[in-house]
C-alpha cells in the first residue's frame, strides 16, 4: 500500500473515532457536538454520512476497522496503547 493511501486511511479512521467519541460525550446531541467541534451542523451531518455513523446503530467500543494496519496506525497516532 502506498504511503499516501495509508495516510488517507489513517486520517479517515482517526476522524471517525474522534467524531464518535465527541458524539458519545454529548449523548449524540449533534447540535452541541457541532458547536464544540467548531463546525456547522450541516458539516457534522455530512461527516456522519461519510463515515456511516448513526445513533441507532452505534459502533461498539471494540470495533475493528476494515484494515488492521490502519487501525494500529490510527491507535499509534492518538497514543492508544
């Protein structure tokens, strides 16, 4: 896998995990989440659609992404042991 492809995959996975953590923190209140992230509600809804995130089918904590290498790289990027 090319380095740029891996980088994009890691960035996408990081964004998905970050959004999910923020949404959980705010009880899936998208207005408050968007405000705390400093983005418009419309931008947040777009990002949720991009990542396929919906409150009714929330991804469990132990979610394993589509690519183990990308998961490990995303964990390393955010300092997860």
